[in-house]
């Protein structure tokens, strides 16, 4: 990926030129597309947008879908670099506006899957309602649980439900009511069930004697009002192979009355 020298494109920057490998990669991620929206199954390790020293971001790879005289699709939300799963983009300005308003009105519903240790939380399902605040340590940003009246405190609520348990770990379904940075990761760590592979917030780096390759958090499903008429639309992303492998090795047993969504 490179920006050629010459006249700047939209936003005052030269347009992105992608390699054939990059184009093939991002096109392979598409899980839904129509005239208004484009949804992708983002792999772990790919940043949604540029950060400190970050290259090869999903936002830049979206130039693969640009048409002559038209802008590339626009990201509607973000996922952490090491989180996999559904990420939504808008192909037109009206669609971006409609989706942005729906998100501000909290009409989006998100479902995540996470592997946590050392076992299922107690109770096995519930609501974590703990405010968070941002903290800078050197050049890194963290989120911390804080008192409601603390400076810069932001309300944060996360629903969780245990789907399966076994061998010192559990599979949880998570639904954030708010969208704070690292919210699910910090909330689970705060109840003593950090997500496996989460180096930043105390997650286990091995499970059942084997290494955990990355943060075991997957954006499984997204429901939202479609910009063409507002009907509820649901998009799902399959569980990635590295997470499925961990689940199989842990021999996770499905709990009665639950199912992997």
C-alpha cells in the first residue's frame, strides 16, 4: 500500500494505491453487500483505522471498493485491532448518515463471543454496570473502572451470558449497551474473568497447556436498522479458526438452555 506523489485526493491526501494482494485480501473479507452497505469479517491483527505508526488498516483497504468519481465505503464503527468479527461500512453518504443517527440513538445491537478464565462468572449471567475513565500511561491508553463521580467518568453497561464451561475457562456471549473503548475487556477483568489473550488487562496467555495466539474476542453478530427503509437487518460472522481451535481443545460443554448464537 502506498500514496503516490501528485495531487491530493479527498481530505487533502493523495489517494491510496493498493497491491493486488491487498485488494484480494479485503475482498475475501466481505460477508454482505448491497447498494447501501458493505459488511466485512475483520481478522484479528488488522486495525480498523490508523493509529500510532499503523499501516495497512482496514479503512485504507476500503479503497479496493472505490468506484471512479465516488468515495470508498465509510466505516460506521470500529473494532479493536486484535478483535475479529463483523464490521459495517456505508457505501453512500445517505447510508452513512442514517446509520450514524441510528448508532447515536443506540439502535444497534452487538453480540460478541469471548473466552474467559478461570471459569464461568458468578452469577453465570448478568449486567456489569461500572463507569470507566481513560488513563494515559506513556504513549498507551487504558480504560479503568472508576467511581461515578470521578473526573471524566463515562457510564458503561455490558450484558453477559455464559454459554459453555469447562477446563478452567468459559465461553461468554456479550452485549455492550454503551460503546466505550475496551469496554468489554475492562468490565470482564473487573469481575475476575479477563478475556484470554488480553495482555493489557490480565488475560491468560495459555489455555489447557497451549498458547493463546491473540485476544479471544469475536464480534459475532450485528443488528441495525437498514438505511433503506429502517427494517432490522442482522449480519453474522463465523467463529474464526483460531478461536474454534481453542474452544475444541478446552472441551467446552454447552450449558442447559443455551446455544452458541
